[in-house]
C-alpha cells in the first residue's frame, strides 16, 4: 500500500492551527508512526499549533531567505514584525526545523543567505526580524542538512559526512563557525563535490 508524506503550505495563524488539527485527526484515525507530513512556511504558529506539531512530529519547513529579501523588518505592524517565521520557538517546543530555498519564488537559492537570516534575524537592509527567534549556527546548519535529509527519507544517504553515504561536499572560502555574523552571508563555495565527483571549482572555472 502506497503511503504519502504530505506537505501543506500555510501562512496565517488560524489556517496553520486548522492544518495541524487535521494532521492530528488523521494520525489518530490512521496511526502511522513513520509518517513525515510537514507544514510549509508556518509563519505564525499559535501555542496550540506548536503543541500539535510537537506531539505528532510535524516539522516546519521554513524559507529563511524570504524575510532576508522581503524586508519585513520594516513592517509597521508590530505583531507581524515580532512573530514572523519563528525559529527559536519551534526548536524550543520540540518541533523539527527544516530550511529550504522556496525557489523559484525567491530571489536566490543561496543557503548562506538563509543561514545568515536564521542566525542574525536581519533582512537585507539590516532591520531586525523578530530577533528573539535567532538560533545558533549549528542549529541553522542542521536545518539545511540533516533535517532536510530526514524529511525526504534520505538520511541514510545524505545530511552528514559518514562512510556509506553519498560524498556530497562543499569547500567554502572561510570558516562558517568562526567568521563574524555579518560575514556568513558572504561565504563563497570554492568547490562542490557531488557523489565523489568535482562538479564545480571556482578557482579554475572560466580559465
């Protein structure tokens, strides 16, 4: 029997709560411990939504580049500005956080812009976007790596560098963990290795 993992796009607080309730109702009626349903965007979770997502293992698939590019830090509505796209709140509530690019709807798929946004909680103008929702560099990196591999049921192949997994590796031009926070968004990829093969070399391309 084919069982689907369902991801539903939601933006408003009320709709996210309704979707979480629907997932919970389905889980009670048709128990499936290995289900990996998800809520995509999840910009304004209510306390009840957070409880349901944690109880029924519903991850939030966030797009941190969206608040970097869209400048929501300058929005006049305080409730909106102080609650948009939480990260810390999800993790503290035991909800898995997955980061994605949201292409083709966003200007860039550059993960370092997303990492910067999650760590600094600033938009491209330098305006804060719910700064209390900042997470650590390691937590942000896990959202882009291990969490994504888990969501697509590929954790046996991807997400970490281990024997037996695909040799998908990037070499970057600076240490993500030690550079200043502002430099995170400027990290460049010197080399990309896909399944063991070099598919990008910034130092030799164009020569």
